């Protein structure tokens, strides 16, 4: 198993109050690079890994730029498997 973070890679960690799955986070989350003088705002592709109540978003984030994370209403806790 490889570590979550690799050299030169920036991660965004989000803590939920209940356990969530990767699919839930991906469905309800939008990640946008904030507009700058030289670049317009645009949606940014990302991957998700979860561990209990935490979601870690990773992608090709550019240094020294701001990103906005939006999480839509309606995400429910992960369902236990029997």
C-alpha cells in the first residue's frame, strides 16, 4: 500500500461528522480553482480517499492558488455492511 501523500503533491482534508464513502464525497463535492488575473475560475478534477469521517481530496493542484471546496446538502452517513 502506498502512502496517501507523495512529495510535491498537495492534499485537501475534509472532516465529516459521520462516516462517508468515496463515492458519496465524489457525488456531492465540487472543487473549483478560484479565478486570478491570469486564469478564469474552473472546475478541477480530483480523486477521493476516505477513512471513517475523513475525506482526502488529491489532484494536480497548482501552488500559490486558491481552491474552493463546495459540498452539497444531502450527503448521508455510510451504511454499515452486515
